C-alpha cells in the first residue's frame, strides 16, 4: 500500500478544521491535495480520533499479512498432493 505523505494527526486536523467551519477547497489548497482526497479521508476516517486511526491501520496491515499467508498455504496444497501421488 502506498505510504501517505500526511500523518494521522495532519489528516485528523484537516477533518476537524472543516467541522469547525472552514471551507473544503481552502483546506485542500493549503495542504496541496484534491477535494477527492479530502472526501476519501472523511469517508474513511470521519468520526475517529488519532488512536482509532492507528488501530485501524494496524488491523489492515495484519489482515493483509494473513491474506498473504493464506494464499501461500493454498498454493502449497496442490504441490503436496501431487508429490504424495
């Protein structure tokens, strides 16, 4: 997954500034992001705090690692069954 150039704290600060009443285009201009990026952040992280964001990212990483392990084991099964025959 691509590494964001913004920290969790920066993302949360941008979301909170819009909640406080600043305009989305103004925040986007300051940060150098598109409005689509801002709305993706809001959809993904809206209503969270920084610790919840960190926990969600940890769980996503763990899920990715487990899926990779599963696929590796799944690929071993046909090879083992052919070897046993």
